[in-house]
C-alpha cells in the first residue's frame, strides 16, 4: 500500500528509505559488565528495515546506571559489543543511532560504584520503587551534584559520544526525557539549585545545552538528536510551566541545527501526564523547532500516517509494535496482521520475546 510512513525522508546527512523509527527500548539483556552481545546484535539486525533504529538507553558511566543488565558505552568491551550490533545492522542496509543516558536519581546504591548514593541536581527522592538485581526497593534520596562535578558529567557524555563513533554508529541521541538526569535538571520540581544550573529556565536548561554542545563537537550537528518528554511525569518530574521551560529549551536547541528532535507524545501509557497543563506534543513544537521532528507514543499505522500527513512530525517512532514485529515496515507495506507483544518478556531474560517473534515469512512460535 502507499502510505506517508513508507516515503523517504532526509534526516541530517542521511536520506532514509522510510519514516518508520524503532524507538529506544530498554530490554535488560546486556551481559555481565553491561556489555552488548551477539543476541543484542541479532535483535537489532532483525529490525534493520526501519528507516532509523535508535538503541536502548545506554549509560555513559557506571554512575549513570539505574536498572539491571542495561548496556554501557564507557569501556572497550562495551564498544566492541556495540560494534557487533552496528556491523549487523549495516550489513542489512540499516541506520542506527545510540541513545546516550544518565539516569541521575532514578537509581539505587545497588547499582552505584562502591554502593554510593545516586546523584541528581538536588537531594530529592523520587516516588516509588526501583527494580534491582535482588528485587524491588524504595528509591533513596540522591546526593546533589557539587558545582565542580558537573564538568565531569559533561565529559562523560563526550566520551560516550566518542565511543559510539568508534563503535560504528551512524549518530547519537541525547536522552533528556522520562525523568532522567538531564530532565531532572530541566524541570523545577527536581531542580532546586541556587547556582548557575538552577533557578531560571536559562539556568535549568544549561546542562542539556552544554551536553549537546559536547556531543555535537564529536559528531557534528547533523548526526545528533535530542529526546524530550515535555508532558511526562515518569520519574516524579514536574515543571510549574512546561510550555515556557520546554519551549525555551527547544528554541535554544535550534542553534545547534540538530538532525532531529524526538518527542514523547502526551499521555503515553505508563509515563503519566500533567493534567493541569496543556499537552505539549509535536503540534506545539512544530512552529518552534527548525529541523526534523520524530514523534513517539502508542502510534498505529493509521495514526502514524496521519501525523506525517498533518505535518506535525516528519517520522514516527514505534516501541511495542517493534518489540513484537521485527518486520514492521514490511507488515505496514502489506497492511498485514501484527504479532501481539508479550509483556512478560519485555524486561530481562533470553531470546524468548526478544529475537523469536515470527516474521511474515517465518513460522517461529512465540508466546503471545
């Protein structure tokens, strides 16, 4: 079938064959040492017909980890592991960006070097519990980063970006969404600092912009994207004026001439939304942002095509549909039935629910 999602599009320096993006999806299947393996390579290779693959969130330092078995990009074995992934995807003609990540306070001493406290802009604990190697545990009150520590955080992103380049990626995405460290600095309920990184929106956006500058210095602006969740409350984040805060951040990101802005749509299941403020989706940012917009959040073939047709977004990212349908592009093109994702295998485990979902031309069996 003919569909806007199946048309080609320019993204930074690349021309992509379609506008279908595999969203970054944490699957907790890295090996000991947070190292990607051949199993991860197969998972991404199977989905290489997407216009763009964005990897699962990948911590830029040991301090940035907040979940079991999530991959890193800060030492040689991890770089080698990710090279397995990029080579497999490129062999199938695909393009793949690495998502750079630091969870900040969404962590636990169980994940931290020497059992230390997680770090954050301010010493405020998130609500709820975190899944650790030994089960669910309450979040702890993090330690506020000292002013002199912040350049080291920026350098960790720079090193992660350099390692991603060495691993053979086509670009990188800066994860500034979903209540993680950069989002914590940006929003005013998690950032109570009184120095140059707190208070005014200009100060709260400073770390995101400095990290972006460092990553662009490595990659060039046309191979860097940024992900934001302007209407989300995941991780207990909240801002008293989201339109002003995120509007300012996006306008400032324009100065970098980025490859794209990746937006998590309002009211994505499991991520909450600020009910007392306007939803800030792609429509809000289209007049503000001067480059390509990717929108994500529960889209179908029909609603994805509508987002492209309306002009609110240029590409659409799919998450759960890509978990269950490695050949999602081909299924959309044929208007074929879709596999149902098995939630029991989303996080952790082996190949079950990870690399064994059947394609249109395969007869593999998977639990659904």
